[in-house]
C-alpha cells in the first residue's frame, strides 16, 4: 500500500505546514513586499475581524487588483505590533490550493485535507486566521467543470462560528457562487464599497 493511501491528514500534526503558508513567518523573513496605498482596506478588514459576529471579511475584485496584498499587509502589521490588541497574537495561514490538490487521487481526499486544515484553525480558539484566496474554487463552480465542492465542510463551521477566515474572490464568481453558499448558511449581510469587502454573518 503506497504512502498516498496511508496518509491521514486529520492525524498529521504538521498539516498546516503541508497545505498552508504562514504569512506571519513570511513577513518576519522579509519575503512580503511593502504594501502602499491599501491602508483603508486593511483597516476595514481589521474592523471586521475584531467583531464578535459578522467577522469573516471577503475581498472582492478582479484578478491582480491587490486582494492578496491586503492580507499580506495585515500580516506585516501583526508582526510589527501595529494592530489592535485583540489581533496582536493572531497568525494568518494562506490556504495552498496547489498543495491541497496535488496527489489527491481518491474521492474525498481533497475534502479530507481541507477538513484537517480547518480543524487545526478551529483548535487554535481564534488565534489562527485562514486566508482562502479564490474561494469560489472550493465551494463548487460545478463539479462538471472539475471544481471541488467543499461547501458542506465550510457551511457548518461558519454557521457555528468555529472558523475565523478571510476570503477572496472575483466579482463574477461572487455573484454566481458565494451568494449560493450564503443562501445555504443564511443571515448574510453585505456591505460593499469601491474595493469590495463584505462581511459574512454566519452566526
């Protein structure tokens, strides 16, 4: 029996190292570019993350507009201590879609890996924040198109408030798929401005 068949991500203490990137460590190592001109967006994300409910911001914009840079800027501010006290000990982990998919040969293997990552974030009791770029890729753009559908994993964790996350997607994909997830979870509240940042109220 090969390694791929034996591997159980739920029992792997290093599952975050395998399937995510620690943006705090990247910031400390100087591997993230300085962020210029995104202070307003970063501050809005901070305000949303600081809420007790409606605290999962979603960055919406076309590819290349700087959604990931906003999250990287947040990580840089965390490691510098330039952040409200309630967020000072937070660590941001960026989900690595390539690593999650790589070598996933069996049905449900991708979902098991994702579930293990989300459980690790949950076990941190709020100290870890999961950044999911291109959220639409994991909640199902239609299985006939080869996408993964992890909405059944996300839905209960978000509904219970177990998962603290920042998500990013494009406007077109948001219109098609993210609202579908919201209908499943219910109680979605949306606040949209120029650089679209939305607050998900799953609680």
